[in-house]
C-alpha cells in the first residue's frame, strides 16, 4: 500500500525543488524528514514552504506540504484529509492533565493527515497517531492544501460549537472551551 513512498521527486515545483535542495529524493524520504521535525506552529501557514523555513510544523502544514509535493509529482490517490476526532487521554496522553482540570473526557479536534486508498497516514510526529484508534474519529472530509487556514479553523469552530450545545453538562462557554483546546495543543507541543 505504500508504493507511493518510492516515487522519485522531480524538480516540477517549489516543494519538489525545496526537497531536492535538502537531498530528499523520494516522497518517502520527504515524509520521514517532515515527521522528524518538531511539532510547532508556523509563522505563516499560508506559505507552503513554512515547514522548511520554520523547521517545524503542525499536522496541517506538514501534510499540506506533502500533498503539494505529491501533486507536483503526479502521485494520484493521495488525499489531504481533515478529520474531526475525540482527542482524549488515550490517544493524546500529553493532554490528560488539562482535560482533567476542566472535567472533560475528550474534546473534538480537527486533525489533518493523508489518505492513500483506504489507509490513513499521519506524518505529524514520530510515534504519534491519534487516528490509530479509529473509534475516536467522528468524521472526515477531503480538503485542498490551501484550506488548512481559514476553512479548517471555521470548520473546527463550527463543529465545536455544535458539540458543546449537545453537552449540557459541560459548564464552559465556547470561548473558554477554545482556550482549553489551545492549552491542549500547547501540551502536545511540549515533549
């Protein structure tokens, strides 16, 4: 199922050229390189090369970069996905304290990853795959790399507002819940 990883990168666009400059000659080498970069927010998520310029990235920027690389090299069947999943202490142990402090079992989180045929692939971090527990996945949609900013944020916030309305036992406003979510993301950054 991972035959796409052996695809040789051709100098067919800015991402491909940036990879070749870094001596990354296959999609697999680029994916491994991106995975080992630290998890961290990028200064300009609208720049497709921000992962390289900042030497870090999020699930969104890392996977958008790899999707663009695949597109530049005509690798079909590789999709950029936006999944909503229940982030909890089991699939993201680093957030257990924050969730407990706010009396939450989980919080819906928007997560980007790749999908090849029916296989979900996550290059966010080494030894990190919150989607390994597929039961925590709520829904998923295919997106384009340029949708990782405003579209993803709006999609996530709308989902979170709907989820919060269906949870009358949670005594948090949307703004307070979003702050809890931001703390969870910070928790994930600290390793």
